[in-house]
């Protein structure tokens, strides 16, 4: 049985598969941060689907997965970073949406 991704390339592919199949679960914290930063859910999902890069995220996984920060553009072209835990459930690729960060005004 395969496990959660351990490389950036594998995590990038995984998050796109999970988002396209609607296999993601937003946490309470994600919803709070999205509201506080005025980021619509559809824009966050677009950022996952349009992700250009990922980097390891220093959070402790809570579901046996691996944690990543995903960078992509939302519906209006805004640059977003989404903190996710990628995990395997019933041999399907899933993502837990942990937090959202609007990085439009930051240099990357």
C-alpha cells in the first residue's frame, strides 16, 4: 500500500488529484482564516487546482499524512498559500485544508 507523499513533486500531483475529485476536508481553523482574510472557498480550491509549487509545512500531521504549503492563484489571480495535510483513505488521495494565507503582497 502506498503512503502519503514525501516529495514536493508527489505532493503537488496529489493535491491536484484530491482537489479535482473534491476529496478535501476544510478544518474549522481553515474556515476561520479564510473568512478573516476574505478568501472565498472557490478561490482556495482554484489555488489548489492551479498550484505551481509546494513546500514542506512544519505542522504535525494528525491523520497519518504529510503536511505541505501549497502555492497557487485564486479565482481573481490572487496568490494564495494553503496549508494542507495529504493523507490516504481507502486508497484515495485526500487533503485536509488546515489554513489559508493570502500572499498577494509578498515577494516569493
